[in-house]
């Protein structure tokens, strides 16, 4: 699940520094180091499942980092419980989810970085092995795959969309992406955007002709109902602002204005339709 807050009052700071105690890892030609970052704030309900998903991966060269926003619930207790499996963790106030993700980028030392935030999981324990033991990633900037969306009563496979449809918004989840870390350190998340900074990074990489590779596999499981799912009109406005920075057009403006109106209509329907009917619509759409 994404963050549920953007500003924090706590000023506490704690860190676990396993890799600074002689535990640093390195890449080699056959086993590139993969940095997995989990961003969390007051996520005790979801965090443990995410940690277990990461540390159970069969791939042998993973650097695991956790960036906490200064949680005041039991999140730190869960982190400390698994501290022996975590290469580095830190807990301190931040400016929101993308600020925390930028901290993770700065901390990462692997060749590739993936964000598996609290509540998200990999589809299989062999997911990373299946990708990096089989794929020559040289020449690519972003690897991306499909995901499974978890609803309260069912799961649904969400296939990645086409790159040439990025003018209509994000075509795959950030949990199902692996981004070249060198590129990511030079292209961090723009904190002007609350919900679509990951889209800006992907969109700008695409229009600058960076190398993309579709993995043709399910990478992650994500929970429906996060901030981006429940604030679609804000997301659409941010998509439009991002695209208009480099490709302003009446066509794009009309598309997103219509999307906002349609989202308002759908939100209204959810208030009046029975939950069972809403679940059926979600399942078939």
C-alpha cells in the first residue's frame, strides 16, 4: 500500500546499518546486485508480508533497504524483528512517499532497483531469479512486467500496456519495474507531484528513447485501493501536467478532462450501487 500521509511531526531517527558492518554486497557479471527498497509509514498491518516476500527470494544477490517515514505504530518492531535480513534501514520524517523513495535511490548500490512498498509482494519466490538468471539486461534502462491486483474478494491479472500508450497514463505498476540504478540516481522522483512522479520518470525515459524491456511475466502483487486508486482525478491532472511539459496538445487536454468527469461519475455510482455489484464490475472490466 502507498503512504497514507504526506507530512510527519515526529523527529526521531533510527537506522540499522548491516552493510556498514562489513556486510556490503557487490555485483558480478553473472549475478548483478539487485536493490529492493521498501518505503513505509505506519504500515504494521502490511509490512511483514512484504518483508517475507523479499527475503524469501531465491536469487542470491539482493540488497534489501527499508525507508520508514518515522512510524509511530509497531512498524519499527517489525523491522527490528527482521533486521538480520535487511542490509540497511532508516526511520526519519520525510516529505512523503516520493521523498522516501528518493532516499532509497540514494542508498542503493545495486545495478537495478525495485520498489516493493509496504503491502506489495513479489508474485513468486523465484521472481527475481527468473528474470535476472535468464535475461541479458545490458542496454536497457527499465524492465517492466505485469502485476496481480488484489481486491477484497478476488485477484485480477493486470497486463502491462503498450509504451506508445503512455500519453494516456501509466501503463504498468512501479512495483513491477526494475530501473537501472545509475539512471535512477540521475533521474529521481519530482516532489512537485504527489501521485504521478513515477509516471513522469517513465514518460521522460520513453520520450528520450531509453531502453525498455517487457518481461512478459507477473512480477508483483499489489493491493487495490491505494492513494492513486482513490484519487484518480488528481492523478489524471498530474498526468496532463507532466505530458503538457513536453507535448502540450488539445487532444491530450480533452482526453484527461473527459477522464476526470468519468471518474467523478464512477465515484458517484460506488455510493449507490451494492458492494456485490461493484465487485462484479471490477472483476469483468
